[in-house]
């Protein structure tokens, strides 16, 4: 994976919060932003026995995030996403130019 840096965490830690796992299982969550790389395109992970595959990994700033991205993260809107992230991670840099890794994923096909 020479186009990407080394992983900072294992892919199993990509989506862990119970509500976000449920959103992914209900196909309401298809993205996860992290400060580090947890998985590469084509890599699979499981949530409660269901397989998912990373389909894209890209670097974005917080200002790049749209309402549609917040919904793909499993939240109703961008304001709620930012508020919850700020409460979950006190002191985290949420500046508009803060870069994160966007892991885009989908349910893996059965074949």
C-alpha cells in the first residue's frame, strides 16, 4: 500500500460505538473519519458477523465535510456530528483545516 501511510490502528477498531455499528448494519453509515489509517481500499472487516469492505480512503479537512458526509457518518446533520465528536473527544482539534482520513465502506458482496 505505497500510496498510503502505515496503519495507526487495526481495522477492527474502525467502527466500535454501538450506535454507529447499528447504523452501519442498517446501511445508514458508510463513512468513518479517523485521525489515522485503520484500513486500506479492498480490506474487509466484520461487524456482528456482517462483512464490510473499504472502498475508498482519502484525506480531507473538517471544512470539506458536508451535510451528506455527516449523514454517511450515521448522524442526522453536520452540527450534530461536530457537537458529538467534540463531546466524545474533549480537546480534539476540530479546526476547519484539521485533516482526517475518511474511510468509505460498503457491505461486502456474498461471493
